[in-house]
C-alpha cells in the first residue's frame, strides 16, 4: 500500500513540476502582442499617431521599453487604450480626467494625475516619487499603490476598507 501511495505522490509531483514550467512560460508571453492584431486598424493607427506626436516608440507605449527621462503629456485629455508606459523620470498627465482600464504605469519619478476624479478598479501604479491624485474623491476597493514619495489624496474624505498602500 505504501508503494502505491508513493507512486501516486511521485505522479502528482511530476504533474506539479509540469504545471510550474507551463506557468513560467506563460509569464514570459506578452499578451499585448497576441491581441494587437485584434485592436483593429483604427486603434493601431491611433497608437502610431500618438507615438509619433509624443516622440515614443510603440514598445515604449506598451511599457516593453523604458522611456528614459520624464514624459510630458500635459495637453492630453484622454489616454489611448493600451497605454501603459514605464517611465524613468516623471509622468505628467495633468489634463487627463479619466484613466482607461488596465492603466498601471511604472514611473521612476512622480506621477501627476491632478484632473482625474475617479480611479478604475485595478489601478495600482508603481511610483518611485510622489503620486498626485488631488481631484479623486473616492478610492476603489483594492487600491493599494506602491509610492516612494508622498501620496496626495486631497479630496478623498473616506478610505476604503483594506486600504494599505506602500508609501515612502
């Protein structure tokens, strides 16, 4: 009986190892590349125009390559879907009023979102400097950003249950 149990455990262990390897391979897949053809011509054109206008590459647009310094997008009022940059310096989005779902930038400096009034669920940026959310009045459940400097929530009057950001 012990030999049977041992054989069964070895089999389970083997299956677990295969599952771990498959999961590791899946983490290396950039799903944006897979879905890019399904964005449609209009969306691909919009992304190309956005990149050209603001001097970034498509790889930088999707966060696959870092934008070395700061990125000033102060006149942008609406972010294109899929925009998820990694910025070495600060990211200035002072005129943006609404963030698209899935927007979670990685910013080495500060992130300025002074006109945003509502955060989408799942928004949890990683910010090396300060995060400015002066117009946001309510935080969604699960909002727990990682911020190296200050977290500015000037207009928030009540914190959600479980609010536990990592700050400075």
